[in-house]
C-alpha cells in the first residue's frame, strides 16, 4: 500500500510540473494572427493525443471493449474534462495571461469538495477546509487586480473571459469526481483514450458551429500545440487518471493550487507577464494551502493503513 501511494504521488508530481507549464503553451498556440482558433486547437490537441493512446493500448494488448454504461460515462467525463474544463480555458487564453488563466483554474479543489459533498456526502476535516479556504484566498489575491483593471483596459480579461475561466474548473472538478467514482476499474490508458477521442469530436462540432477559420499557424503556435499535446494531453493526463485511481480526489485536485504558481513564474520569464505584491501574496497562500491539504490527507491515509494493518 505504501509503494502504491508513492507511485500515486509520482504521477501527481508530473501533473504539477507539466500542466503548470501548459498554460504558457496554450498562450503561444492560441494568441496572435498565427494562433489556432480555440475549439479547433482543443480538438486537434485531444484528437492527436487519443490516437497516441489508442495505439499504446493496442500495442500493449489492452482490450478496448466497453459496456454501454461505461461508454456513456466516458463520453460524459470526457466532455466535462476536455471541453468544459479545457476548451474553455483555451477560449479564455485568447485574452487572459497564462498565469491569470491558471490561477482561476485553481478553484478546482473547491468545486471538487462541493461536488463530493453533494454526491458522496463526504465530511471534511477542519484542516482540509482551512487548506481550501487558503487556496481560494490566494486565488482572490491573484485575480482581483486583473478584474479591476478590465474596466479601464480593453486588453485586460473581460467578464465573459472571467466566466469562461471560472466555469472551466467546475466542469473539470465534476468530471474528476465522476471519474474517480464510476471509472476506477477502467485502465487509465483506455479511459484517457476514449475521453479525449469523444472530446475531440465535440470540439470539432463546436468549431464548425462557431465558424472557426482554418489558420496559418506561426512557429510559436506549432511549438505550443506540440507541447500541450504530447506532454499535456498524453503524459500528464495519463498520470492524472492514474493518480485518481490511487489517491483521494481531494489530493489530486491540489494540482490546481500548484499549477498557478508554476504558470505565473514561467509567464514572467517567458512572456513578460507581471509579478506584483498581489502575485506573491497569492502564491504564498496557495502553497500554504497545498501543504495543509497534503499533510491532512497523508495523515488520514496513514491512520487508515495502520487501522487495517497494511503498513
């Protein structure tokens, strides 16, 4: 049990590092005259990733057969995770800085706690509640200056952008809770393959509905697409799915606290995004929240193992 938990945290660390940096990759892929349209970009990303994953399933001898109910569950979670939770982030990234998009996505654990309470009637320890509040407080510190500036600066994220980036983590959290609850027995690679394939189909439909034009991608857009596809969709999403099968979803959702910190730092060095006292204060609260959350859940897991004699 201890080695399995260690493996889970290894996959979670990959999610932290890779998804924290993909916000910058998304910015390069969708911005400017040479950028991809948002739904087209999301569809290409998850479509290519699903082909890689399906190929890996076939080469490893995994069965791709699904029951009707599992097929439906994978479709629903795929749309929640990769259309609502991802395509809306790309849409918002047309105007928002990568750090701003990442920090709003940091509300994911708060939504996950809400959905777990509604669906599973899960009780929370005081430390877990405090960690979520600290993390959300950090998000407020990071978000407030940008929201205030939007009224005076047309280049700042507007209300529609804010709403898209705020609803995205709710969609991702709901998909993650359903994933952990209904699909824990489905192999991670098979699950990720189908989910991204279904999401690619839906993104393609949305791209057609919104009349997105075929672009002439710049070099930066191609690099951004390659990065978010190969590392963000294939490597990190497999690790995310695997972590959900090993660790409590409340721990896995902590990636949304760490990602904004990584995204803000990379945005500063690679895209000249500003770091202010609000940024530093927000990151301090986020890191504190993550530490409390992980320590609380680690103690809970250790006590459960001790009670069952698994250590």
